[in-house]
């Protein structure tokens, strides 16, 4: 069950009990309805894993959900760095294809947070980390 939305800077006891954090993260989808006025897809956020639950911090707001409200944490995504390209039309986009193939591959994965109240999942994209690395981080902290 989500905590009530708190004003910016109102982390209270969560400030001192941070177990670990993920800082290079973007929100993708699935937040509880009352959070969606602030959490828009693509918004940079920081995830603080605290003793009481999970805190989602934007540049202006803070949202939190207790561990009782989380059904699961799942890492998803590639095992190796890859290009984010899905497809190209070779004749029309030859320049784009060549440029894309010469760019370096990127490391990223997704964190799925299962919500007990709605049965939905909140999805976050974690930059500079692959799925096995995120699984290792979550596993080392009991996630």
C-alpha cells in the first residue's frame, strides 16, 4: 500500500535508513494512479531501498511504498551491452544505420517492482547496469 504523497524533502526516517540506492534511473510506467501527476514516462528518478520500503525520488517530489506493498522485484533486460535499435529501412535510412553500427553499445536493464494493491508492476530503466549486475546488487541486499 503506497504511503501518502509527501512534500519535497519530507523523507523523515527514510533518510537515515537507506540500505542502498540506484541513482541513474528513469521511470517508465506502472505507478499508482495518484503518483502519475508527477511521475511521467522518461522522468529521471532515484530509487532508495530503505528498511521500511522503496522510496522513489524525483527532483521535486518523493513517493514511498512499504515492503508489504511490494510483491516482487525483478531485473529484466540484456545480459550483454547492445544497441538500442530495433530495425531500420536500409534504403531510406542508410546513413542512420551506418552511424548506429559505429556507435558504442549501451548497458541498461529494467527493474520491475510488483505492487500488491493493484497487481501491476512499476517499471524503471537502470542505466549503466546489465541484468546480471542488477540481480547481483538486489541479491546482495536481500532483494
